C-alpha cells in the first residue's frame, strides 16, 4: 500500500514555519498536519486560524487540519476559508458528526473523523459511507513527542475490516508516536496516512526519515 506522510508542524521551529514547511515538502511529505488545540478538549493550546492563513500562502502540500476543539461545527467555515484541504474533528467533541461532516462538505473540503485511544471504532459505523478519512489517535491528543500506544493497533485492524467488508477505500490515518518502527506496525494494520511530528522535525536527515516511514 502506498503511504502518505503528513508532517505535524507542532514539532517544527515555529519561528521559521515557511522554512520548516519547505523542508518537509522537499523531504517528500505529501501533507502538512496542522494541530488546533483549544485548551478545553485537550490540555494544551496551539495555534489557529491566523496561522493557518499564513501557512496556506506558502504550503504546496495538502493542508491536513486536525481540530482538537470542542464544538467544531462553529469554526468549520473559518478553517475552510483559511486554506484547509482536509478538516478532521473529534467524534468525542461533536454533538452531531453528520452535521459537522455536512458543514465541511458544503465548504467543498474533505471531512475526517478522529477517535481518541479509548474510543472504540464501532462508534464510526453510521458515518463510514460519508467520511473521507478516519484518524485513529495512537496517543492521547494534546502533545507531541509521546510514546505510541500499541493497543490501538487492534482498533486499526478492526476499522480496516469494517471498511473492507463494505468495499470502502476510505484512508485510515494514524497520529501520535509515529517513527520508523511504529509506522511499519500501523501500516501493516491498515493505516495509509502517517502523521509524524517529533520524529521528522528532530531528525538530522528528514529525507531519510521520510523514506524510512514509507518503507
Ligand atoms: C497530538 C497531535 C499530533 C502530534 C504528533 O495531539 O495530534 O499531531 O503533533 O506528534 P508526534 O509525532 O511527536 O507524536
Ligand atoms: Zn494531530
């Protein structure tokens, strides 16, 4: 299976975002992963709409926005107008996943739903035929640099089987603790879009690290 790499700029040098995005693109990352944290849904605050606007002016890669915020529907239009290509929200944060997906689709963007490590993938069943991507978190959302939760591999396998049995080719994304070892495990389980932050941005040779992730 072809793997897509989404570079999480949460671990980039934020004073030099343009340079860091260029570095990730040159190294072979197809997506730039943009983590939005509100300090309520997760215990951390990152960056939001004005930064996304600036990033969209310089990024050529697909802008993969991961909303870790409560009440996501409130901000869909603004993120869509600020340059997001894919907007992923959390199942746990949405009052109605169907309504949030509709809001994303009506802005002409791709919709992703994400589940935290504790949330079973069976909850996604009603949305499978509409969603464009599913993000299985492999750490508790909120911080970069955490260790991969191996228990989540079974969830990826279960989700892959759910999709296969419906003849759906919806890509599964994984996020958290991805490195050359865990990337292999996650893709063997069925993931095809791999988010990596600290592994890539702390690497002395990003191009080599990207090729190890894609192996
Ligand atoms: C965590 C974020 C991730 C984070 C991943 O809540 O959603 O995208 O940047 O960082 P690493 O790859 O360092 O685990
Ligand atoms: Zn993320």
